[in-house]
C-alpha cells in the first residue's frame, strides 16, 4: 500500500539536504514517523496543516518497511502507519508540492 508523509518547508529541507530525517517535531516527540493512508490524508492535512502553504507530499511503499512500520489505531479507531525508524529520502516513491488553493490543499487526483 502507498502511504504518505506531509512535510513543512523546513522539515523537507532537512530531509532533502541530509537524505534522512527524524521527522517533524511531533514525530520526534512521539518516537515514530507519522504517515497517512489515502483514506486519512485529507483529514491529516486539515487537522495538522490547516492554512499552511509550502508543504511537500511524499509517497512511500509500506512494503519497504517490513520490520519498522506498524499500523496502529489512532483517531476514530482508524489504523495509521507509524515508522519506528528514520525517514529516508531514497525510500520515497515520489515527492510533490502540496499547494494551498483558496485555503484548501490540492492533492494529486490519483490519491483522493
């Protein structure tokens, strides 16, 4: 399954420049990298990135993390992928800007 990570400009710069990252401050505090599925991505953007521009959307294949990715229940009892490892740029399938148009994030059509 394809899973997604939204990064702010400064978080993206760390990953881009170093090839690895411990994630956003919430990831560091929680001890794992928070990912979203296609089902939860829009709600994640609305809840945690409302009104924010200069975001990047990264796609990963969950099968690439057989031992370090765990699906765990979170809001609304939905399963969210949590990576108990560093985020690696080389593992990304693709990276795209996540534009903010009229205060709404515009996702690639093939996701939502």
